[in-house]
C-alpha cells in the first residue's frame, strides 16, 4: 500500500483499537507490517508515522491513547498530527516539513505539569518520492523509565539515577533539588558525574540520547481499551 493510499485509509478511520486497521509501513509486505505493528504496540513510548505535511499514517497503541486524550498530541480536523498546545503547532509543522532534508530534531513542550519530548526523523523514501517521518514521543513517565534503564546500563548510583530521572522529566537543577530534598549544588555535582560516566559533553546531549531510547511496556501491562489512569 502506498503512502497516499495509507493516508486515505487513515482519514476514514477513527483511531483503530486494533493494529489490523493500521496502514502498513511503506515498502513493507503485509506480514512484515503486521509484525512491526505488534512490536510498536509493545512499546510504552508513543510512536507515529506521518507524512511531511502531518497526515497520520500509523500510530502504535500508546500513541493512539495519547491522541485520544488530546493533551500532548491531537488530530486536527483534516487528520494532521499536531501538539496539543496551540503555541507549538507552527514550529512542529515546520520541523515535519523540513524533516526529509534535515537531521533528527528533538522538540519539547508541556501541557500544564505534563512535559514531553518529540524526536522527529525522516525515514527512507518509499520509492515514489514520498518520505515518511517518524515521531517518537517521550512523555514524563516513559522518560523516567528510559532513565532507569539507561542508568542500569551505565552503572549509575542510586542518587545519580534519581537526578537523571528528574532531568528526564524536564526539571532544571533547582526544581530537581526541591523534588529530591537536596541542594542545587548536589544536583549539579551529580550532573557532572552523569556526563562523565555516560560520555556526554553536555546535559542537553545526554537528554537527547534519552529521548531516543523507547522503554518497553511491562509484560502484562495496560492493554488497549483499559483506563489510562489519569
């Protein structure tokens, strides 16, 4: 199925509760697309495949929940994916439009106390000149899950891990210190250790790495159609 045909299908559907209704990935056979859709649904990280103009091609289970909530991401009347906060929509659309000729970008925004990071990168052309764009959303809770997995991989201490979790949630040194009950100087000291142990020159580079690490949903975790708990 071509990207254009997939987009027509998506325009007619109302956020399918089953991956059977999802559009296959461009260039993949039906069986391969079904397997990839199942793998994507096993991730706690919302993943969306869109056209450069924002038209939705596919959304995994976590992304469908996010779109239904409409806070961090929503579908417009013409079926385009856009940030929930209206003041971030123009920038998001510009990054999507530029994605086919640009490197990966990470955008951050929040809805009230719910922050998120969106990693945006173009995929290979489908052979007909169309370049699908992958949007991977790291929401507060999933960002902390990525931080814990990342910390275990790099042998971080418990205190360093807690600081990393707060930074992944979007806290600066002052807010992280208040949340953890320590001084801002302590947080900054841990941040230096985090950069040294993980091989990152800056905290921003470290957070960008975290934004590219999707956590797996727990086995036996929430299934499609169950309450989201928020």
